[in-house]
């Protein structure tokens, strides 16, 4: 359960005060599938970063599963991030030196999970995304779609409750974009809360709930019953 | 995060970032190698000199004319300049002191030595039969000066091996006659080449009986008296007795200096240890320079990898873990560099040893330990700033690649 209350995020850029988020109120229930659209600079990424606890609001409140997050210190935020949040980025952000397997393993390495357990979970994760035969490849040996699926595997391996995808198909062609979306939706159908930021109407249309932003505000928020899953 | 995983992550990025880490390792390696090689030289020189002195025998006392305040080697080079001379009678009297095993009086001068057509200007030493034992020498051919009264003026001589080969390039020397100054001496022996060279070069001199030398140089005084004690333990007693004896013989005037081999050895040890420390200090500066290079390279690494740091944070890494990752990299780099430096240093030692086999090269253990410790410590110290900077990166900015 994600609850944003009168939440603002402002950046001071020189003389100018940029309101990236301006008094946003938003509640997203467990297992929802939400698309976020809006022109460039409207605050979509900022919103995702705050929900993902990578960034802190300037004012307002953010409750995750009923708990306030504004008073948590950096280590506590890191802990919550590790266990509840998965990120997917437009540019994949795989560690280029590490193999697909090692990239998937990374969150568990940081969490101190035992190696045997790590192998089991990473293997299972890669298998569920049809990447088993790519496990020992490095990112530069993978296609864009494969890279993004590795990133999904990595985001999912800690079994988070919320998956935040910032333009996950932005760098992909139509076919691999569809693959990636299918993978994300598969996870959503198993109960994960899925937030997808996108510029693509087609992608956005697949979600059950559509949020539209402009100038740091939510200007439309509606569900679309009867859409394909 | 587990320690094994930390090491794995660090090595992974070191292996992948070849040039950067090679440069760093090289700098560290050169620093460590410098410490190893320079301290080896200092230590080698110390061992060499110590070895030379020990070969002379540690039960040795040397009496020289003139009062010297220091205990170092103070060659009062020419006898006769000092208030009162040491005489053969002085030397003889020392034999009565308990604990004295042998004495060898010494007169030294330089005169032309000729055999047939060949003439060489070499140091001529006047001494007695005990000189052989006192100086730990051995004979290559013939015999040494015969034992007997100190004032027996015999026209016999013993040649150093180099003098022999110069004066008698062909044919045997023993039994031949040489002219030393204006007198003729029969060659009765040739010294063996000991390879030792402290004091005077023993291969480059001619030894004749002490009273013959006194006549040759027209002097009554001695250059030195060498005393061999019966044991090391007897040395302090003998030293005091020698002083007292000579003071009494010189009308209560304390006008001689008695030095012991031990004291000389200790002095040399101090000098060379100081030298080694100085060299180690100088070499350590290059380690510090290497440390600064590490900092530079790690800073570059951090800025090249901001996106990665942001990602790690997005995956739930704490600031401390990021610090640990970069710090481990820096320390690993310096350890690998230090080990490489040890290899380079020891190889360099081995090469130098091939050219100077007499020099017992080899760094003192403390220098090796110190070099590696400093290398690792500088990895920590200079890796800390970049690692902290990485940990403080704002994940959002880092992920966006905006800096
Ligand atoms: N770290 C920052 N410092 C200063 N200004 C920022 C920072 N991050 C975002 N902004 C500003 O906040 C506003 C919202 O940015 P944000 O990245 O959330 O937009 P976006 O909707 O994701 O745009 P896009 O579709 O181009 O990704 C922009 O005006 C941006 O310039
Ligand atoms: Mg954005």
C-alpha cells in the first residue's frame, strides 16, 4: 500500500525553484497495475524515485504499508528498499563487468544471503524469464530485451512487493518491448504492485489504472475496466 | 554483505579495469621494490662489513698510540706524531697480562720492492709470527715468519698473493730474493687469497719481521699492537690491564688508545643500520606517492562508476557497503602491487648479487614487513576519500548520470 499525502519535491536550481512534484495526493493499493504518463519534465521520474525511497520529499508524507518513511535514516531506507522495492530503468543499469547471473545475484549479495540460497533463487528467476542459457553472458553479449529481462530478474529476486519501472521499454523495439511488458504483467498477475512510467500510449493502455501528470501535479487518475490484462 | 562476496566484487572490477589498476599496481610495486632494494643494499653493506670484522676475530684488541676520545677507528696514521711512541718493549710487556693469547706488533711503511727488473711500490708491514693467527690468515705457499724474539732482525719476507704475481709473473717466488728498500730479503712464503679486504689489502703487501721493518724505516715506534685475548669474556679485563700496563710504562701518562673489535663492530652496525633506515625512509616516500596515485585513480573510478553506485543504492546497498566495496578495491590493488614489488625487489637483488657475489644482499625482514604494511595502509588511507565520496553520492543523481 502506497500513500502520498500532500507531497512536494522542489529543487533549487540556481535562483530558480523547480517544483518537480507539487502537492501530490496518491494512493495505490497492493497488486495494482498503474501507468504514469505526462510530458517530459512533468515529474514522473521524481515521483517514482520518491516511491522507491531513492529520494525524499521536500514536504508532505509518504506511507508505505502504513508506515511513515520520512523519519527513516539512510540505512533504514536502504533496508526497506532492498526488501520491498524493485526498480527497472530505461537504460537497464546492469553492471557491465558482471554476468547476467551475477547481476541477478547482486541484491542478495548486498543483503548477505548465503551462496547456495542465492544460486537457487537466481537460477529460478532467470529460468522464469527464459534466460537460463544466457546466465553466464555479460550485458554486452545480450540484446536489449534480454538485458531488460535480466534487470527484471534482478529487481524481482528479493521478492519485493512493489515494482517500479521507469520507461522500461523506452530503449527497446516493439517485439522485445512486448516481451518485457509480458514479463512485468506476469509478475503483476501474481500480486506485485506494478508502476510503469511511459511515453507510449499503447504501453500505458495495458495498465488498469492511468495516472497523468503535468508540471508536478496529477491531472488525471482513472481506471479503465475492460482493458486487456 | 559477506566478506568473500566483497572480495569477489572488488577483484571483478579490478580485472575489468586493466589499465587503471595496472598503473596503480605498478606505482605501488615500484615503491615496495625500492624499499626492498635500497634496504638490501644498506643491510648488505652492514652484513659485509660485519662479516669482514668477524673474520678478523672478535677477540681482537688494538692498541694505537695517542689518546683518542672516540672509540671508532682512528688511524693515527704516522707513528711519531704522538707524544710517546709504542715500542717493542711495550709490546713484549703485554704478553705478561693474563688473558692475552697472542700479540702482533705492527710497523708499516711504503717502499719500493724489487725482484730482478720488476719494481713495485707496496706497503711493507713489519710484524711477528703471531700476525698470521691474529689476522686469521693462511698460507698459499711456504711458511710465515718464524717464531722467535721480537728484536731478531731476519732478512726474510712473506708476499701477498697479488705482489707475488706481479713480481714473479713466471716461476716460483718462494726461495727467491727481493730487494726491499736497500736491503735484500729471502721470500719464505706467499699468503693465501682470503678475499677479505678490511684494513689494508692483504694481497697487496709484503710482510717482514718487525725489527727488520724498524731498521728499514729507521724508527723505534710501532704503528699498532694487535692483541688476541683468550676469550671474548676476557676482553674487558684485558683491555683494562693493557691500559694500566701501558700507563705505568709511560710514566703515568695515558697516551694510548685501546679499541676492541666489538666496539668497532658496534659502531659500524650503528652506522649501517642508520644508513638502511635512511634508505628505507627515502623509499617510503615513493610509497606515499604511490598512495596519492591510488587516490587519484580511485577518484576517477568513482566518477566513472557513479551510475553503478546509484544502482547499488537502488538495490538496497547501504553507504557503508559502498565504502567497503571501493576500499576493498583500493586495498587489493595495493596488496597486489606490494607483492609485485616484492618480486621485483628480490629479482633485482638476485641480479645485483650475480654481479657482486661478495655482497650478502637481502633486505632485513622488518623492511619487507614495513613496506607491505605501508603499501596496504596507503591503500586504506588514500582509498578512503574516494570510497566515502562514492558512498555519499545521491542515488537519484547518480542513476541519472547527472553529476
Ligand atoms: N536533481 C535534480 N536537480 C534539479 N532539478 C531536477 C532534478 N531532478 C529533476 N529535476 C527537475 O524536476 C522536474 C521533473 O523531472 P523528472 O525527471 O521527474 O521529469 P520526467 O517527468 O521524468 O521527465 P522525462 O519524461 O523527460 O523523464 C524537471 O523540471 C527536472 O528538471
Ligand atoms: Mg523521467
